[in-house]
């Protein structure tokens, strides 16, 4: 019973995830990797195609292309009209979606097992025969440009986060926003699209995950029929840039008419395959997960300096960022909120965390982990994440023990290594000062 997991003692979670021996891994002749995890509880299947193409693979002039293909892959092939992909899936009782990150673009299908061959045929078609109709490209260009306005330009959180991310990275392409810079969105050419597609949408740059009511031999036979004939391409050039160590705090100030000021703090973090990932996960939970967490207790409940305190971290192919988000009350003092945030971080670095805090965070993390594995979709997501980003799918099955091995000292060490003031970028969004203050400042500068 999922709802009871969080009440169990941490020792109840100390086990290996069942099913490791059931996972079948194979590689087609064209280099496509396939992982199959049979689960016959219900007659459905979850399919994820992980394409190793994200904003880290872009350069100035073509930023946002990885996200743009998330749209284009649903907009027709040489065999099918725009929209027909969705229509065929829906007619077979299936649904689909996709998402793009700094590292990957992932295409998802959920369907009854009776539609298995149809889905393979559809996926092979759009991977091999994608259309680049200029009218469709221009239509989707406007859709993406509008999406950018909604998510970034018209969003205080989005606008500030984009500026903080771009400031935190001075060399690595993780500084590029996934949705792309406005001028690039408006200027991609058809040749840019074709080159990007040929480079990254090759079978040897994809990992296909299937979880559900399937038999491995059946899946492999269909993959060889529909996907193996797609030729491999020259592997993409690796991203060689290593972000240089940050030697001092960086700051970003954004002025916007905002009722609630915002403070965002981003520290350089770790990659997905870093063995410190469970410790960092538990550390961020100690700080922001739930009403008993340190930052929520101090900033929100006790001192009323913020109305929310949240965090997450990105851990992809290369070291990403550890993010903290503070939303302040109307008229809130960003300086005081930041000072209290810093004080709480310094406490963890100097004093560590308590046994009770570690136990609570571990119970939260493992409850979330097991809850995710109760569905075929959750299994497909987890299997792909470990396979592509976290050092191999085998590590999924030992994840609970990795969390159990984390100690109080591990959390304190991770805090000391990563959450240093010299390793962070601080962003503040506030309403602009009154015009008379601006005039005074301008006069003083003359």
C-alpha cells in the first residue's frame, strides 16, 4: 500500500529492487540500445526513447533546437501528415508526450500491448522520415516563441532563473536556456534543422526503454524489423568543455513589477553518475522538503522572511546546479532573507545535520523512490534515467542500499564541498526603485 510507505522505518527500505534479472539489454546492429523490463500486472506498455540531445549540444545561433524538435517530431513525415502520429496512437488507445532538458530529449508512449507493433512502426517512421515542411517549421517556430514568452519573458521565476543560469556558467553550454534565446528561435534555417536532426537523431544516439506486458524476444524482433534498418550516423562530437572552478560569488539583479520579491541561489553541483548524488538528494531534503525542513522552519514559519523555500538539483552528463528558491511576502526584504539562508547553510557546513534529520530525509527519499516504481511509467522513467544519466541501469536496483549507506558526515561533507559562498550565484528579482532614487543614483555617478 503506497500511502503507508512514509510511515515505515528506514530499515524497512534497505533492500535490493526486485527485477534486475528480468531486464533484457540488447544493442541493434545500428547501435541503438534497448532495455526491456517485462511487467505483466496490466496489459499495457510504457515506451521511452531517450535521445542524447539537449541544450548542452547547442551553440550560439542554434540555441533551442533540441526543444524545437520535441515539437517537430509530432508534425509529420514523408509518409504521414502533421497530426497523423497522434491520431493513429489515439485510435489504438494510446497517448504520448515528450520533454527536453539540458542533456536529453525524451519521447514517451503509453499504450495497450495490442498496439505494440503499430507504435514501433510509428516511432521508426518519424526517426527515419521526419518532414521539414517550411510551413510547418514556421508554424512551430511561432508556437515555441510564444511558449518562451509564457515560460520566461512573462514569468518572474522563469526570467530570473534564466539570468542566474546564464551567469553561473561562463564556459559550459549548460548556461544556454533549454527553450533557446529569442533571436535564435526567430532565425533557425531549414539547413540548421536538418543538420541537427542528422547529427543527433541517429539510432546510435538513442536508448529505447520498454516496460510492461511484453516479452523480450517479441520486442527485439519488432525492433529489428522496424528500427534496425535505420542507418547509424557518425557519433556526435563530444562536449569537451569543463566549467572552470568558480572563485567568487556572482550576483544578478532583475527589476520587474513584482508583488513578491524572489531570491534564487544556484551552486555548482555534480553529474548524474557522481556517487555523492544520494547524499546531495538527502541534504536538499533536510533543507527544504516538508514543514520540518530547516529553511522552511526558519525562513517561513519562524521569521516570516519568505512564504516558500524550495530546492532541486540537476545531475546530467556534466555537473549541473543545485538550486534554492525563496519567494518573499509582499514588501519582503531580500537582503534579510538571503542573510538567514546563508546562516542556515553555514550551520550545516559547520555543525552537520542531526540523526533525526537524516532519518526523516532518507524515509522521504525512499518513499518517493518506491512510489515511483509502482507503475510501468515510473519504472520506464527510472530505468532510462539510470541507464542514460546515472551510470548504468544496473544501479537502479541497488539504489535503496546507496541511500542507506549515506551518513551524517556525508551530508556535512557535501555541504562543505558544494554550498560554499564562492561557489554560488545569487539572483534577486524586485520591483525597480522609485524614479527619484534612480535620478539620485545617476547624479551621484556623474
